[in-house]
């Protein structure tokens, strides 16, 4: 087997830590790999984009100092500060900048949905989908893979705005894991439960 200390093993371990929300551990590992020239900054940046596209902002911000050391990153940024950070990064790090702006639109969409501003929420989620779709990894058959959680929230916003057919279409063939299902916010879960769609989401879709 591969030596646990081998750079490839360390890289894979760091990626696993990121995906399990153990960002600080991953950063220490990646710092060593970066200093040894065993990983390219662009690869770390692609991981940061992936985490934002999965709506995991915390892990992405953990990585950001390795990607953009001069970026001004607030310790507990507001949604507007995340959007502004994305705007400031867009020139040198376009994929990451757009992803951060997309994340912000998703958060604003959720807030608007909870405030019964359904049509504004749909507009915000459409912006989030547009921006985050660019950074997601390819998926067979349907172009780019959007985070299941984002699709669920977007569908719930569509339903609140009376766009039931589009909401159902958004959820067609969607497979969502148990770990993702527990992240569905209450407002979205209740909206989809009323439609009878939430139970469908707990079952993996047929290929």
C-alpha cells in the first residue's frame, strides 16, 4: 500500500478532511505540501471552489489564505462581506470569486423565502444557480452537477412562488444523501413536505 507519509496519501487525506468539515487539519497538511512543492496552489483553489459550491463556506474560507494570502478575510463574515470578498477575488481568481458571490445569493434567497418574499427568493436562487453551476464538477448526463442542497432549496423557493411544475422538475432524478438531507433548512423541508416531495428525496434516484 501507499506510505501514509507519501504526498499523494497526504493530499487525499487533506481532501477527505475538507469534505468532512475538518478544514484546519487539512490546511496544516496542505501548507506542508505547498512548501515542499508537492501541490499546486491552483489545485487548492479548485478545492476551495468545490467547497463553496457544496455550500460549505467554512472549509473554503479555511483554504483561502493558501490561495489568496493578501485577501482580507473577516473572522465571521456577513453575507455581504462574503459577496464583497468574491467581487474582490474575481479578477485574479474568477471561479472562486463567482462561487463566493453565488453562495451569498443562496443565503439571501433563503432569508427572503423565510420572510415570505418568494419571488425575490427565486431571483436570488437563480443567481446562485447560475454562478455556482460554473464551478461545479462535471456530472454524466446533465452537464454540471449542482449541490443537492442548493437544488432542494431552489425547488422550495419555486414552490413558495407558486411555480410547482418547475419545483417538481428541479427535484426530478435528484439523489440526496442522509448527511445532505439533515442540512435541509426547516422552511424548505416544510414546503416540500406539503408537496409530498420530501419523502422522495430520501430515496436514491434510479440511474
